[in-house]
C-alpha cells in the first residue's frame, strides 16, 4: 500500500534547457526547470516522499482546483517538519495546512524574462528569501520551478561573456586606434611631402609671372622699334606662335596658380583630417573641419549633388577634431550613398529629355541636395535653480529616399554596445565617438519614422549635439 500511495502523485518532470549556449539576451526558458504541480488537498507525506526520491527538486507548485495557489520550497518544508511535534501535526495532513504556516512571498516571472534581469530581481529579495526557488510561468496553466543556484551560475556565465565581449571590444578599439594613428602619421607625412614642392611652386609663381610680364613688355618694345623684322625672325615668331603665346601665357600661369592652391588646400585638409589628438581634446573650428571633409569628398559629390551650408556663429569647440572628422566623413558618405543613385537617374533623365527621347515630366524632382546646419542651442537644467546648458547642434540632412523602418531599426541596433562588439559599423562608431567620447547626443530621424519633426523635402537627418563646455 505504501508503494501505491507513493505513485498517486505524478512524478516531477525535468527540462534540461539549453543553458550550455547562453548569450547575453538568454531567457529563463533556456535554463533547467522542474515541473511538479500538486493539488493543495494532497497529504504532506506524499510530497515528502517525492522530495526523498528526487533530491534536486527545489520545491512544489500548489494548485487549488487546477488554479495556481502558490509554492513551497524543499528548504521551507523541511524547516517546518523538523520542529517539535511538527511530524504529528503536518505529515498526514493536507499540504494546505503546512502552507498556511510556511507561506512566503514568491518571485513569479514569465519564461521570456532575460536571465540578467531575473538575477537582479532575485538578489533584491530579503535575505531570508535569497535561497528560495523562482516560479517560471511557461503558459497560463503551466508553472515550473527554477533552482536559484542554476540562475546564479547562468548569471555569472553571462557576466563572463559580457566581460569577454568588453575586453574584445576594447582590444578591437585599441587596434583600430593604433591603425588610425599609424595611418594618420603616414598620411600626414605624405601631405607634408606634397606641401613642400607645392610651396616651391607657389612661392616662385609670383617671380615667374613678373618675369613673363617683363619679357612680354620687352617683346612689345622690340616690335614697335622693328615693325618689319628680318625674315628668319618672322619664321621663328610663326613657329612659336608668338601671338598665341602672348594670350595664353597669363592664363597658363593662372591655371598653375589655381592648381597649386587646390593641391595645397587638399594636403592641408588631409593633415587636419588625420591630426592625432587622442590624448587631450583641443579647441577646433567645426566649420573648418566640415569644409575639409567636404573637400576630400568632392570627387564623390560631383556636379549631381548640391551641398548647402547654413553655418551659425560658433566659438572654437573643445573636442577631438580627428575623431569628429571621422564622424562627419561617415555621415556624409551615408548621405552620398543615399543620393548617388537618385542623382545619376536624374542626370540620365535630363540627358534623355534634352535629346528629345523622353518627354519632360510636369513636375521635375528637386536636385539631390545635402544640407548642413550648425547653431548654438540651450537646454533647460534638470536641477532647480541651475543654469541652462549650452550645446552645439550639427545637422546633416539629405532630400533622398527616407529610411525604411527595417533599416532604421538596424541602424539603431548598431548603436548598442553588444551589436558594435559583434560587428563594427561606421554609424555605430560615430555614435560612440559623439556620445561616449564627447559626452554628446546623437539622433537619427527619417521621414518614415519622424514625419512630424522633418520638413517634407528632407528624407533623412542626422543631428549631433556637443556640449559647449
């Protein structure tokens, strides 16, 4: 009869879970769980025999007419049974009687709760409840038990994964910074070598222009004194095309001057872009930084994409200029990528229209455009009586196609630390530079996600806020 009474209760079911492949976003449903549910009217001795047979079972789920009533842990059940005369009082009585004395606050969580969040909630319990198992709800009528030790082990495993991820991220950033520093030193040296001969050309152009003017004056004087030169001199004049040389020489010198000036600006922009300032922030002219990046991207912009700047009156900003240059380069490259297809299609449509191969549409689409605006803004202080904070706002927008909701979510996901650790993206790095490196804010707006905040002719806008002090 004893053996028959032992099996009147359904034995507990153990679910191993998949806790060997834990990730940072793993949930309670992936941990080992016990399913042991008993009606509250069952005798206590039968539950004790189940505990004796299954030593790893952390507790029992109590039901009343199939509805969840509560939970009694193995530890609390044994604590009450070892008290004087408790065996006589509770052992043959329904478990409901013991539960009326042993009832405590339980931690009930759905199975999709992240392990990290569940562990933090468990640690916030009172000290006498820290060893109690957690009730995990799998469905409206399915409750399972999680041993607190399994939760702690999983939590520390995930903490180890987070630590390893941070270490790999820091290591990757150090390698990336070293690569950028080495590349910066290399490009700075190349730019310096370019500036030296350009300086020679630029410095001697003034003398060459003066010499050429003097020689032209001398030739004019000879022509006036000798209106009919000898035949062999006329042959030389015709051979060198003297009249053309007189007209073209000043234009040639101007072209050399313009070319050397452009080359000088390009080399200077390269030096500014690769300036090494990783140790301390320094005051910088943000407008000069943006102009330098635009000059480097001039070949990609071409004549199809128009750049409109609305610069406000900004003081020198204390920042890491080379890193902000990288941010401007990344964002402007994103804008150009979003506009280049549209710009090419517009150009081809215009050529077909001019050739009469395609009729002109009634409403021509606007030209592809990138708008850059800077200004000083104020933010109200959080603490009462504190002064308002001042920030520098830098907005870079384009009138191309707006981001789809999926693409918008992908970009926002790349801003998180975990995703950047898995795969570095240019916008993810830019977000880190603005927020973590400069203590600023980074916003992304698109016509599909923020239509009320953008003008109708703007498809996507990036905004950076940098603290003024």
